[in-house]
C-alpha cells in the first residue's frame, strides 16, 4: 500500500472538483473527481473549519466517537470502469470492521479523524507524475506552495 495525503481540491476545465492525492515524496499524484458537496466538506476539513451544526461527515465522526469506534485507515483499493472504490477500516470493541465507501466520503472522514490514507498497488499504478500533471509554470508554483506550507508548519510547531 502507498501512503498518500490530500494536497488540495482543484477544478478541471469544466469546473468539476478534483481531490488531488499525492505520495509522501510529492512526485506522484492521483486526481479523483468528486461531487461539489463532498468537495466542500473536504475543503472545510482541510482548512480546519468547524461549523455550528455538523455536516454529514462530522455527524458520522461524532457517532463513531460516541460508540468508541476508531478509524485505523482508509484504502482507495480499486477502480472499476473509471470509478474509484474505497474501504474504511475501523475498530469497535476489539473487532476490525471494513466498510465499503465512496473515496470522497472516506477522504472527508480521514481528514476529520486524522486517519492515514493509502492507495492499493493497483490504484497507485494509475497515478501520474506531478511533472506530467502540471506544466512547468504550474509545477514551480506548486513547489513554492509546498515549501511555503512546510515553512508555515515548522513555524506552527515552534509555538
């Protein structure tokens, strides 16, 4: 399994939201198209925004917390006819549960619960080199952004 993290929500030329998953070395990316509501939920979680009332993913997290169920990992495990499949792995009462999920829901929950996200080897084969995904100018902008984020994370950890 290949560990990945959510880099950002981007938009294709038709303004459809795309979750960009990148590997630890930030060399490969897997774009996954998601619905607008799921993209909004993921974006809020990435930004650490808490709303007055829970969204569906916040509600599910709250239910799992109350039931003392803990997420252990999310795996984007398959692609069938161009549609990605995912699994939520969780523990409840010393029993592992594996639950089928849409990747967008699994990602939204993973961000909220700080659960690691992985790609199966099969899915990882479909990832793209970042240099192929972006033109040179975009690649340089992404590199600057990643350096800025790392710098900000270092500053936050010093406080």
